[in-house]
C-alpha cells in the first residue's frame, strides 16, 4: 500500500514543484502585470489539477490489484 501511495504522492509533489518553478520564473521574467504571466499561472493550476486527477485514477487502479484493497 505504501509503495503505491508514496509513489503517487512523490510524483504529484515533483510535478507541483516543477509547475511552481515555472510560474515563479514567469513572474520574475514577465512581472505580475503581464497577461502572459496570468495565462501561465492558470495553465499551471489546470495542469496541476489534471495531474492530480490522473494520479488518483492510477492509484485507484493499482489499489484494485492489491490484496489490501479487495478485502
């Protein structure tokens, strides 16, 4: 259980940190007054939600194959 859960959480954290660095870089490069910055920010939030949903789906699939979930 912990191997699948740990993998999902670590993957989500890595993706979230990458998106945060991209957003922070856009903020430093473009400034918060730029429309491109807000477009990148909205895209990063959308990508993070999509990644979380897909990881949740993968976790449920993997959990269904384990003995502890099917009891």
